[in-house]
C-alpha cells in the first residue's frame, strides 16, 4: 500500500470549528440526491482533508456506518487525483440510506469531478 492510499488523521477535519469554517459563507456547495458537498480551499494545508456528517435521519447505526465507510474509501482512493489541497465536508442526505454502495460512489464521483486533475494536460 502506497503513501497515497492511507487515510491519516491529518487528512480529516476533527473539530466542530473546522466543520463550521468549511460550511461557512465563502464555500462552494454542490448538491446531489444523496449528498451535500462543501469545499473550501485550504491555504495552509499540504493535503486535502475530509469531514463528514451522517445524521440519524439517514438510518440506523448500521446504515450510517456503511455510508461513512463508502465516503472514506472513496476519498482515500481518489485523494491523489484532487487538484489542490482543500477541506471538504460531505453531508449525507436521508435518501443515501436507501441506496447501494455503488450508487453512492457514483454520486460522490460526480460531486468531486470539478475538483479533480484533468488527465492528459
């Protein structure tokens, strides 16, 4: 496993202040049927960071943990493709609880597409 495939603590948003900062006024927001994505350029950071919120409205603990695993795995695998270091917060919508992992991954891919490096340039 290479360095780019790990998901260290430094790649996570851990504090409520960090979440509030990313979901603030000067943030880019993207919406899909399953997720909300807030993205803010991280000026001092060296790598992209992820925070996620999955409320009880989405489902029971088993469903919420499955969604968190899918989001973490997607971010871990695609982190090296992101253009610059930014902080992002993914918020699961209630519809995500009734959706398969493959569909959730497709939805995340569409949300993160504008922030990925263009291949071949």
